[in-house]
C-alpha cells in the first residue's frame, strides 16, 4: 500500500529528503508534495518525519481525504 500526502502538507520537503526511492515530488505551481504510488515502497520514512501529519498509508486515510489517492497519482501522469 503506498502512502498518500494530503492537503495538510506545508511543503517543508522533509518527506522528500527522507524518501529512499525518491517517490515524492512537487512543482513550483503546487502547494503540496505528492507521492508516486508506482514508486512508493511503503516504508513509512516520509510519515515519520512529517511535522504536519499530512501523510497516511492509503488504507488508513480518513474518509474525507480519500480523494488524495487520485490527486497524488494524477500528479505523475
């Protein structure tokens, strides 16, 4: 199960710096980071350093954050 970044992200970048497979990216025009579900190895390194509590395993997302599974995936299309 890949991890997912939600709108609580404050774009600090600590998650991207700690991802061992470089699955986390953003763009200048974006207000958050995104996790590529095709690359994520579900190690949890990103979640452990996220000070905004913006990262969840996709099967642990709160009901009101489910849309971020698709939002993260679409960023990489």
